[in-house]
């Protein structure tokens, strides 16, 4: 069973079939796809379906995964956020990806913090990574607001070098 986590403005909940059109539209946005897809390119609906299935499947395979981010006030699908650690990943990550219309409103920080809090309370996680491309200034700002710092780099299997940011538990 995938839990639901709530914050002041957001609901982090399991993805459902009705999210697919909004998810596929988000994945087709060039500015969004640039940093959250393996090839940095907008994704087709077929590829978006497979990506969404992988996000949902993470819950079965690992016991955690990314949630759908829903705006509490409107019920609108904003994107995805949460724990992510596919095979070959350098560690336990909290990642985020929101539609262009949802960016710049503090939603990524709010959702990521809720996911971090859940991961620490439920899974007992200590250090949590955020894998961010060096050109992704908006995600770097989110990481800084989460209290994360750069702890290294990772030569990602899709041919990019990404910065490894870490959020450590409070002392």
C-alpha cells in the first residue's frame, strides 16, 4: 500500500490512471524534460507511460517510490516527488520534477521536505541524496533550501556528470 503524505499546500499520493494525461504533458515540456529524462529530451506518450509505470513499480520493488504531487486547493496534478533508488543509483535519493506551471511557487521544496521527513520517520534514512545536473539552477536552489550541500559528483549512466547533493539529518 502506497501511503499518502500531506503538507500545508500539497498532497503526496499514489499515482493513478487519471494522472497520465497531465504526467505525459509534463514529460513533453522541453524545459522540464531537460533535467528529468535520461536523454534530456521531451518524451512521447508511450515513453511517458513506461516512465510512470517505473515510478509506480518502485513501490513494489523497493517499498518506496515517487508520489504524485497534487495541489490541495485545486486537486491539480503538479508533478512527481519522492524516494528514488533504481539499480545502479549512488544512494537513496529524494528527487522532484514539476510541470512548468507549478515551478517557482515553492512546491518542490515543500514536497521534497515532506518526502524527506517521511523517509526519515518511516524508513529510518539518514543522509539523503539529490542528484542534480550542474546547469539545473532551479533544482540547486531547492536543494539549498532543503539544507543540502554538494558532496561529490556522479558519472550517470546516461552520459552526464551530475552533482551529488546531500541532506543530512539534524544533529
